[in-house]
């Protein structure tokens, strides 16, 4: 048992061998003498993970509950992200782009379809949420302009709207390049 082993060697350096697929890593760590409430002796906490099985006729209800939970977590996480950026604490911001998503998906795929499909579902939910935000060049930006037109009662100058969407698109591409660069630096 990992916990009892770590407890037996509090304050002493230990070697941990981790096997991920075909890769074997050796790490050294020194377990704390006393653990905090939310972290174990190594600064991590073990959690229990399970696949919950339900009869097929309850699956839509269980799926809807999980969808609501994940949506709530995603909106909360997005709020935390915006708050951290707003406060200038960008070191707390952890986003990933296509490279990171591929790496995570590849790692999750090794666990099996039962883990990969929920990951892909959450990924799709995230993309849908981001797409509906009122950001120029995204669907939410277009909906935002339609709402403004409805309120004003007149159409926005198509040339101005086009320039705003192009600017938003350029900024999104720049952000994607930046995030991809950060992914490459982080993972390679």
C-alpha cells in the first residue's frame, strides 16, 4: 500500500518508480513529517475513481446529471480563469491548446473507451461554451451583433462589423499560436 509505505518513511528520501505505458520514471521525494488537511505527505492526495454503471433506461437521466455537473464546473472554472487574469495572476492560469489536448487524449485513451468518451464529451462542452461567448469571429459574437441590431432597430454597418470580426479572428489566431507555443514548451 502506497500510503503506509510513505508514512513509514516520513522525513526520509524515497525513490518512487512510476510506469506510464512503456515508459518507466524514477522520482525521488521526501515525505513530510506532518501532512496538511488537503494534501498528503508527498503533497498529493489519492482519490478513488470509479465508473458508475446504471441500467440503460436510467442512462439519459444519469448523463443529464453528469452534464449539469460538468457544465457547472466548467463555468466556475472559466470564472476563476477570468478572475485570475483580471487580477494579473497569470501564473495561476493553466490553459492548453491543440497540442496539450492531443497529449491528454492520448494518455486517456490508454485507459480505455470508458474514460476517453467522457473526456471527449467534456472537451466538446468546453468548445461549445467558448463558441457561444460574445467574442467577435465566434458564433456568440455574431449573436451579440444580432442582439444589438434588434435593440437598435437598425443594421450595423456591415463593413464595421466585418472589421470587428476580422480583428477578433486575428486575436484568436494569435492566442492559439501563443497557447500552442506554451504547450510545446511544456510538453516537449
